[in-house]
C-alpha cells in the first residue's frame, strides 16, 4: 500500500502495537487444556488460515516427538489439517478469547510464526509478533514474514530444516530472564500509547 502512492514524502508507515499491561500481567489461573501438557510447549496463537504453513508444523512435530506443539485459534483452513490431528504431540486448542490469549502465550516455551513464504506474507506485520515479544518469549519465524523488524530478538528461518535448527536454538533461551526482559523492554517502544503518539505528532506537523 505504501508503494502505491506517488508522493512518498507524505506517506508514513506506522507498525502495529501491543497492549503491554494486557500481555505482561502474570496470569495465576491457567486453563487445564494447556497447563497439563508435557513441556516444552511450542505454541502458535492466531487464526489458522492459508497463510499458516501446516506442513511445516507437521514437519516440526515429527522431528520433535518429545515436545508439545500447541495451536490456539479458529480453523479457517482445513487442508492438511487432518494429518496434524493424527500426531500425538500436536494439540489443537481451538479459539481463545482476547482476554485469554496472554495466559496461553505465557505458557509457551517457544512461540512460532510459521507463515508460508509468498508475496502476501512479505507485506504483513503480524500482531502475534508483538504479543510474543511482550511476553518475553523466544520466537521462531519464517523469513519474509515481517519478523525482519526484530532480527536480534527473533530467530528467522529460510527452510523447514533451518526452522527446526532455529527452534533448537530458541529452546536454549528458555529460562534466560535477561533475554526475556530485553524483549519486554523493547516492546515498550511499540505500546499502543506510543504508537498513537507518533501518529498524532505526524498529524500535528501537517496541521502546523
């Protein structure tokens, strides 16, 4: 959309933001559908639609039978989905309300952005990326999925094999409170309050 306009000096791209209080408040009550799962828990939260690379999730689950793979979200895309359901370490938890989402992300050991690499994905800026980082979680994402904004905080993978390798690296970060806190601190720059402030500053400059 940004490239569609001719006067680029008048075009400003504002990335997504995150409700820090919502995602960084510790949840004491945890639903049993995730609390009872064996660890480590590798999780994804969001709408399960065509952009989600289900064969990649299947590949990862098969390569890591000792790990629990969790998918939280409504299912809009059923192709290849039945194969996932046959794997004993894949857990389909269904749609979760916005108020519930922090408790699930906080239970992830590693969070995933397993998006297909195509022209549409290269123009996305996924909300879950901000939510994962606000919770201080290690994150692994496919290349060109918008995660390049945070190359120091997110492990970015080009192939299925590379994604699995990066997952092993991310698992080594579990329990590293310094890295977790650095992610939370970074997200302070992307709070909705600061995002709106940047927008209003641009508007004020044009009015002046």
